[in-house]
C-alpha cells in the first residue's frame, strides 16, 4: 500500500524494514484511546472553524462506527500501515471518504501517541488501583480475624519477639498503602494533555488546546511542546511503582512459601491455589507464590528497559520511544495477573494458629521481656541484657524455656527476680503490653485497622 507519508519517497519501503518498524502488532491495544483522542480533536477542529461542523461530525461518526467494528472484531489491522494511528486514519478515510484526510490537521503522531499513552496509563492504573484496594480489604479482614493470633517475629530469620499475625500482615498493608499513593501520584503528574504540541513546535492552526484537554478529562495542557511529545516520565514512574509493588509481593510470597513449608507449618494453602508434582505424590507446592516472586524479575527488567531506552535521547521525539510500549503493557498484564491471584490465595489460606503459637513459644522470644523486667526494677538495661544472656545459655544447656525455670533458678542469676516474673514474660503479656502506636498489642493493631479502613475509603473516593 502507499504510505500516508509516502510523498517524498521514490522507492517502496523494504519489506523487512516495514515489519521491523511496524508497531501495530502491539500498539493496537491503544485503539480506544486513539479514537477517543481523534474524536476530541475533530470536534475542536469543527468548533474552531478549521474544518466545517459537518466535516467534524462526519469524522466523529465515522470514528464511532470504527470503534464498534473494532470492538466486534470485524477489523483487521494492516502491518503496512505501521501503527495504530495510521491504521485508524486509513480505515476512517476508507469509510468516510476524502474528509478522513482532514483529521490529522494540526496534529502529529508524536503528540497523538503521547496522548494515547497517557490516557491508557490512566485507565489501566485505575484498574490496578482497584485490584490493589481489594487486596488491602482482604488484608484488613485477615488482620481483624487474627488480633490475638500469636506468632514469632524474626530478624535474620531467627526468632525475635512474639507478635500477632494481625500485626505482621498489617506491615504489608502499610507497604501497599504507599504503593497506592505512588500510583495516585503518577496519574496526577500524567494528567496533562499533550495534543497541540504537534510534531514538536505546536502548529499555526488556531487549535483550542484547553478544549481538547477538558473533553478528554485532563486537568491541564502540557506547557512545553518539545516536552509534550518527548516526556515519558509517567511510564517510568508507573514502571517504578509496579517494580516496588512486585518487590513487596515477592517479600510476602517468600513468607507464604516459608510458612507453608513443613518446617514452619504456619499456614496451609488452599488446594485451588497450590499445585502438585508429576513424580512425588505427596507434594503440594506453593507455585502461585513462587511465580509471583519470579515475575518480580521481569517487572524490574521492564523498569530498567524504559530507563535505558530514554537515556540520552535528544529532544524531541525519536523512534526509540516506540520501545516504551511492549514492556509497559507487559508490566500492566503481569501486575494484574499477580493481583488477581495473590488476593484469593491469601483469602483462602488456612491459618494454623497452634503452629504459630508453638513457634513463638520456642526460641526464647520473651528474652527481651526478661531483660526489660529487670530494667524496670532498676538494673541498667545493658546489665540486664547480660544477665538474660547467661539465662539463655543456661536454658539451652538444660533444654528448657525461660518461663519453665523455677524462681530459685531465676534468683541464682539475679536477686531482683520475684514471683511476678512469670506473668511479666507470658507471651500474651509480651504482646498485650506493647501498646505503642504501630505496636503488636491488639488495642494498637485495632487502631491501625480502623485508620486503614478510613484511609482506603478516602483513597477510593479521591482516586477511583
Ligand atoms: N508508532 C510510533 C510510536 O509508538 C508513533 C509515533 C511515530 N512518530 C514518528 N514521527 N514516526 O512511537
């Protein structure tokens, strides 16, 4: 076919080059945004008398028909028409005749593609925000149901202090809260309309940029035409936010994998979210969690890819920028896939409270509380720490837990110990007394849950 830009060429494009630089194979995902943008542009051209109102209406109706045909699967895109923008323009002209050739007045594919990407990013981010909000809702549910489910916490993957499952899972709530605000931020900064930037220097046609921006729901227009066509910061921010979400997922999934092992036994994954082995009949593997952990790598790769593509690009548009899309779409799909599986995997897992408690009872998780007991009775903490270190060594030698020592045994290490040591270092006490904001005591976690619920509903209100 002859190219829309073919005027100054004497030869056909080499077939290999045509395939190599054609993006229709992947950028057809932008068809809705492309049509939406073209409708707003055509309407404005009519209002501004750049084309007649009749011509504008013909273009708009043609574009709407085309949209329906694409949605009904009746349209076959042509790789020779290069990308989604020229495919749609060509199909429109075939449908409405010569007037179709007026659509591109005062516009370039450079501002067109920049617009499409921004619109698409806003739509897809909204969907991901909804999925993330749903995960958050489920995390709050698990937390409210496990306010008193005692489990060990870890540093260096060595047992540390007793906490509750509610407290532990609320750590992830905090992470996803930050991720949600990062997505909202990214959308906010992407909320400017580049249309009217033209190829890079705007145009002499009297476009109404503000009108197009508000037709398309943007808060403002972009304020520099070179930046308008060459800015892809929003994709970088999106990829970075997605990479951080995946990093959080990979930590959560790693814990799920550990917790579902026979060694921990803290949780049992639902059969629907586990898989078996083709040789070992007894196996039930946490493949979903492992796959999500694994997919983190590809999303990191996508972030590095776009950063590297944009590095050192001179202003304004360069064809390199066509490489922004596949990895962007891949991250969207990957993140949505992970969110759609991680949420029900968590919601359906069985929590083995007895195993969690047993885990907290071992490993001297109340040793800090023994030291605190002595410190509260006047012994400098550093000395108390030393005394308890000796107690732990003694207990290891005698294979007993600290709270199984007799009072006489305690008093051999320090005369400060009294009968109240037992109630002071009971695991319930250790948890219940940590009432500081952000702590594991049920009263403190209840407050975190309540403020989390409010935060979610405010967020939904403002962003969805
Ligand atoms: N398919 C192109 C892209 O995705 C559209 C912009 C093309 N502009 C150009 N001057 N060749 O970047």
